[in-house]
C-alpha cells in the first residue's frame, strides 16, 4: 500500500527446506568419517579381540589397551592399516547419515509442524531446528524412527567397513581381502547371498536407534540450553565454541548408550562362516548373553575409550561441517527467494 514500507522479501521466509537437512547431514558425517576412521578401526579390532575367551576378562582395558591396539595395527599393517575400510565407511555415511539427519528433521516437522519463528532471517543466523518445537520424548521418538529406518536401508553398507577393518585380526588364510566398499558388498551378495547383507541388522538398527535418539536431540537441546544460559557468550549462536560444547555433550551421551550394542553388532557382522571354524551366534541376544557370561558385563563395553575417542572428534566435525553447510544453503535459499519475490 502507498505510504507503507515494503517488507524485504527474505523476511517472509523463516525455515530451511527439509532437503537441506538431508544434504548437510550426509556431508557432515562423511567428512567426519575421514577424521574418525582410524579410531573406528582400533575400536573394531578391540571388540573382536578375545572373543568368547574367558581369559579376556583379565585383558587390559582403557588407555593402555587403546595404545596397544593402535601400535599393533601400525606394526602389522603400517599407518594405512588404520584406514582399512575407509571407502566402505564413506559409502555407509553417505547413505545412512543422509537418511537419519534428514529423516529426523522430517519426523519433527510431521509431528509438530513449523512452530518456531526464526530470530533473524539472514545468512549469519540459521532458523531454529524443527526438533526444538518438540518435547524431549517426542525428540527421542523422532530419533528412534529416523535412526531405525536409515539403519535398515543402509545395513549392506554397514557390514562392509566392519569386515574390512577386522580383516587384519584374522590369519592371512582367513582374510577376505575386499578391495573397496562396493567390492565388499558385491562379493558378499554373490558368494553368501543377498540376505547376508542384512546380517546383524538387529543390533545395527538398535545401535542406530540409540545413537540417533541421543546424538541428535542432545546436540540441539544442549545448543539451545547454552544459548539461553549465556546468550551474550556465543555470537548469537554462530560460534564454534558453542558447537564444540554441544558436540561433546552429544558424543558422551551417544557413547554410553551405544557401546554394548556396538560390540554385539561388530561380533555378529564379523563372524566367520561355520565351515571356517569361527565363533557363531544364533542371534544378537545369544551374542550378548554369551559375551557377558564368558567375558563379564564389561565385555560389552570393550572398546569404550576408542568408541568415545572416535565419536568425539567425529561428532565435533559432523556438527561443525553441518552448521557450515546449512549456513551456505540458507544463504542460497534466501538469494533465490529474494530474486523470485523481486
């Protein structure tokens, strides 16, 4: 109307398109995998060591075991031994993490809609994540649904890195010697049947459910809580220190929740065929019970320190990269929106 100041076009846009969360989630976790993969290899080797051996109750744990396993891999396979299965890990993250991050945001919007107003619609300040409109139980529920569906779909790409990382644990004549993640998936499907690609799907889904239901809600809730507690300390929310603090809280919760399931998943996926004389489990529950009986309850927490050592830098890089990608996408969305409205 005449005499009334026109509202800038970008002021009518308060939310990121859901596709942005899929893109940023996949890129963030894939970049993080490049940093955390050596710790993941150490974790897998620790989890399959002393399998169903009662003597493993007396095996060293903690930092000493971490250093010992790290040194053993480097001595046996060189520094590149720490990066066994990297191609499979990147392939897994590009599928699983894209689906879980995007699915989490999609579930939040489906459940609560967009009920949060963006405090500022500019390229420096992102709109709030849609999950912040949920209560804690709703956020966890969205994490459970998104994590479980993503894990089921991506399970074939989850079994490949575990087998490749654990290969050096076996004698040379028992190694699988996959060349890449795609070669591993193709070989498993052709030699063992396509159904074998979903071996360990139960613990995989359980772990993904736990990690998504803890890692994602904890990060967004911790970030929002820190902003409320000290709003002047975080540059309006775009502060690497804020992202770091929330990331560490996210990593700690996810590590404690997922370590036992991760041990079970690793052992089931790494099982040798029965005719090779390897240990066999009839189910995830059978693996958990036999591990606890033989190695003690702490056997389910084997690799706890390397799990956190892997998950902490992974989570920090994940959220730092994801925040950067989201800001870049937000700037692009605003430019296109303003151009269309001009």
